[in-house]
């Protein structure tokens, strides 16, 4: 069964200021493409995906400009939010429109090609569970920790960047989630209050023992400060 | 004199000129069950929008709409134009009817497209005609014009389509319960000061039509 994809692109990207004063964070160019157009190309090139939704609110024209390739525009469905609804509520809106499982991806990620197919092959058959994708990260750089017991998620919590000076690695939230449609409908009635996807969707699923973690071992970078763009451009050049 | 012109229009054109109604339907439009309607915005959609009171000229038309319209006809869609066109807010009773007749014939000439009706708001807050000068609740993004139309013609909102060029068009269609909404991608897309428009809901979901393509490719 195919998935519908939701690319989150509504946020203000405050940590990326001043670059995000004139454009939304996913519309920043890294290498030859913008982050959102790269993600859009990756998810729309695969047979695993049916519809692609992009939510936008802050500087929506910059997101549309980044997707202004004719083929992209013909495939995208836009969820325009007057004020950013929050990732949990955006998921609830798409869940009410779509009859498919939803793969939700943060629009500011840089992911290696072919990731959709590999994730699809690995977890599509397991219809009982929703998934959060995790990656290994130095604890001092991680913003969240996902504790897993035999692939079941038992805890997701934020890490305080200033206090967190410990050595070692943790499993961190990758910003990619596969939410089954039945689960989204169950959550929807309880949801919209906690606005973020972790609090509003993942934690209720975790408490109901319906959430598993899938270790994402592909290329994944995220932009967290303006300096990261230069670093990422260097990495892409040397790949 | 005006009575004469009105009776002439009433007899020879296929509109019923009910002045200050928001609904002008052609004579052959009978009430059927589950009509499929293609709602088309006018300014910026079927021809280029050059600001308030755009003069409707044949050399200004967006020819991409003609292939969409031809396909709509093939698929048995009725075509309804929906507009807040400022010119109507400044026109007297007779001129309104003449303008509508002109508009319908222009569309027919340019697109070989038989329009089944027009939803139009005559009222404008800056109109020089006292009767028409107020902020009417029927103007887009309010769904009232479409809802009024729905009371007359029992159309199916799930298989109907709305095409516009502004976020206010999308809001109007969303509030009227139409799910297939297409926004022509252009410079005016998000330009409205949406914060000031209280009738716009918290979120809108729509598809985008890039320049040079028809909605059917996406709709399928």
C-alpha cells in the first residue's frame, strides 16, 4: 500500500536567522537544490508514494518558488496555515483528507538519495505499528533521545543542549515519522492540544505500545545554525 | 428606456437579469441532481488581472483556460463564473446587464465556452452608486454566493472544481465545501494581507496549477 507524504515547511526557522528573515528554512539552497525541492524530488520519484502535501505558513511564497518546477507544482498539494498549526495538528489535517498512511518529514533535512525506497522496503509490511526513524548522534549535539527496547519505543525526551556535556552516543529523533492512518484517526480526537508531533502524536502512540523505532542509516544532515550551510556544502562537494 | 433594454436583454440573451441578485443563470439551466460544476474565477484566471476594475478585453485572455474549458465540456461539467469584479460595483442597473451579456459573449467568443451562469457581487465599499456602496457579505472569500447557488442548483461539491488565482478564492471554495481547489501559481498567490481577513479559515488545502498546464492532468 502506498504512502502519502507530508513535508513540514511552516516553521519560522528562528535558529537560522538572519538567513530566514526573507525566506523559509526549507527554501534555503544547499548544493544545487533547495532542501524542500530535494526532498520533494526524492519522495515523488518513488513508486512508494501517492500524494505529496507540503504545509507552509511563514514566507509561503519562498516555498512555492522553490517548488516552481512545473512537474513539482503539478504533484504538490499545499496545506496553507494562517498561523503555523504545529506539526501534530498539520498531521491531523492531512489525516482527515487522506486514506493512506502518512510519511511525515521535516522540510529542513538533507537526506541521501534512495532513502524512501529503503525505508519503504523495511517497514511497509508491518501495518500494526507506527514508526519514528532514529539515528546515532553524539550526546552533546543531540536535541532529543529515543530510548528503545527491542525496537519498541519506551521513552522520547528532549536533551538540554547546555547541560548536556556527556560523552557518548544516543539514538536521536531523525525528524521522519510513519504514522498509520488508523493510529492518526485515534489520536486525532485527543490531539490538537499538544502542537508538536512528539507530544501530540508520538507519545500517545508510545503509551499505547503502537510505536516502534527504525534506525535510519542513510545520509542525514540538518541545518541548525547558519554555519551549517557552509559545512554541508563542503561535505556535498567532497562526496 | 431602461425597461426596453431590460426586456430586450431578457428576451434575446440567456440571462435572467434580476438586478442586485448575486446569481445570474442562463435560461436553459434546469435543476438537476448532482450537477458537476467548474467554478472559474475571472480576473487573473481566465484573463490577466491588471488591478481593480480590469477592462475586459479579448486580447487579454489566458488561452490556457480554453483547453481546460474544452475538457470540462467533454466531461459534462457546467461552467459558472464567480467574481467580485469591481466594474459591477460602479454600474447602473442597465449597464450591469449589458456588462454581464458582454462578459458571457466575450467568454463564448474567446474560449468557445458556453457559460451556464455568473455569480457576481455588485456591491463595493467605494461605489459611486449609493445603493451599491457597502461591504457586502457576499464578496469572496465569503462562500455565500456559492451557497445561494447551491440552494437553487443541487450540485455535487465532491466532484465539482474551483479554479482561482488568489488565496481568497481558495478560502471561498473551502468554506463552500468544495474539495477540488486549484490555485493558478502566480505573483499574486499569497500577496493578500491575510491577517486582516477574518473570513479566512485557519488552514486551506489546495493544488497548484503551474502556467501552461490544464487542471485535468492533476485531477486524474
